[in-house]
């Protein structure tokens, strides 16, 4: 079950990097910058996957 926790943390890492890249994209061109928009979608997806995988892991642990 440790691997599932590591995967969750990896999703948080992806989200953190995406937020940093969003900040860089915003500084270069504001909200209309394509770099900002793409990394915004990636950050949103990474946060969603983190919480989804966390809920899935907890359900599995409760079953066992």
C-alpha cells in the first residue's frame, strides 16, 4: 500500500510544478497566455487525481 501513497505524493508534485509554471506564464502574458492556461488545466487535473487516488486508497484500506 505504500506505493499508492507515493503515487498520491507524485500527483501533488505535478500540481506544485504546474502552479509554478502558471506563475511564470502569468508574468509573461497574463491570463491570455497559452502557457498559463495549459498549466492551469494540468494543475487542476493533478489536484483532482490526488484527491481521487487518496479516496480510492482509503476505501481499499477500510475494506482490508
